[in-house]
């Protein structure tokens, strides 16, 4: 029974120390100014990557891009063809255009979901 009492007391002390530490961390962050959504996953998910259009193939709906790192899908910089999510993208895309893109894995296919000319 003594052993159980010591375990309960030690657990209580550890939880108390953790609560004090968390309170101190919260106080340290009280003066920080952060815009709404600055650290939300949604903010990083909407990031755009610099790219250059190398080829547009309206027949297949594909656009070949020389792009920077696509961190949201874990892809390093390279040149690769992607499916365009919207046919309207293909009409506005021309070889040599500098663009900002958002690529996502849509149903197992790497797809350009956003493309903006620079």
C-alpha cells in the first residue's frame, strides 16, 4: 500500500510541474502578435510554388512545369507533367510563362489545382 501511495504522490507532483510549465509557456506567448491563421495548417496548405511552363498539351489536359519544391506533397524541384484540374487553365497557359502553382494529390494523380501568372 505504501508503494501505491508513493506512485500516486509522484504522479501528482509530475502533473503539477507540467501544469506550471504550460502556464509559463502561455504567459511567454501572451505578447506575441499573430495574424489569424498564421500558423494554421490551412495557411501552409495554400502556399504557391514558383514554376515555369515548359509544355501545354490540351489533348491530354497536361501541363509540364519546371517547378520549385512542392512541400505539401513532398516533391523536390524538378520538371514534370501534371494534370490540370480545370480546362480553363490550359487556355491561359503558354510555354515560357512564369507562374505560381499549387499541386495536390487528387485521387492518386498529381494535379495543378491553382495556377497564377506572375
